[in-house]
């Protein structure tokens, strides 16, 4: 009888001290493992950031309710995985970007060439004017024209324009007039092209297109 009573008491004590594994801690490990995707694109760095957030939240919840939740070690694992994978992914993207941009050129994205809609009358932003006569590296698509082979002059845009899937034509500040120097020439392609050369910004262009580029690097 005494043994049976002791067994029941032990069972009750075991049930009373059961602690659930923190879901946030578990998901932090899942996201920590998934953070390997951060090496693919900058946007995927949100994955390790989410893993870190969940790990921190899990540790806080466990400390607030230590008799109900467990998983501190799991949360620490998720934190370490997210941090390490995030740093490794960012490092890979930086290295890959540095290798992509040739030495002596500054990478420029179309976003900084656009006027500020909050500044009345602004045609091109000061950031674009500061790039005048500087060596830049830019990516884009060739605007379709009359010729398709051995192009020496064309317009570069941030997206494929004048196609069946396009809803709007590029704005003047989204077009760069390209002039290939020396023996450089390119056939028309729908694929992304990479160019390096001297950038020119004209705030009062005669043809309405403020940006030009004399290209000496083509890939």
C-alpha cells in the first residue's frame, strides 16, 4: 500500500513539474539552419534576423516562466546558428559584390539617380550630380531600338522596357545614354548587361535625358 501511494505521489510530482519546450526556441533553430540562404541575396538576411529575434524572445519568456517553459539551450543554439550563418552570408555577398565590380569603379544603382518627389522642381538629385565625371559601374537592360547587332550606342534601363509585360516606359532619369568606346560593341540582348565607364549628369539636357556614360568596360 505504501509503495502504491509513493508511486502515485511520484507520478503527480512528475506531472506537476512538466515544462513545455518553447516554440520560439524551436523556431529559432529552424530559422538558424535556414539562414544558410542569406548567402543568396541580401533580402534573405531577414531570415537570421528573425531567428535572432525569436531566440531572444524565447529566452525572455523562459526566464519569466521557468516552471512552465524550457529550452534555454535550444534558444542559445538558434541564436548562435542565426548569428554565424548571417555573418557568413553577409560576408559572402560582400565578397561576391566586390569581385563583380571591377577595380576603380563605384557601383551605382538607379535609385540614387531618381529625383526626390518631396523636393519641388528637382529634375535630378544632388547625388547624381556628384557622380559627374566619375568612374561608375552599373547594371541594366538595353532599350530596344532599330539595330540589334554591333551596337555602339544605346540606352540602358533598370528593367526590360517596351515589351509585352511592361506597363510603363522608363522615366528620363531611368535611362542612361551609353556610348561604347574603342573596339567595344554589343549585340542586343534581353539579358542583364554590366557596364563600367565615365558618368555624365546634365541638369539641363537638350534631349530631355540627363544621364550619359562613356563605357570602357563591358560584361
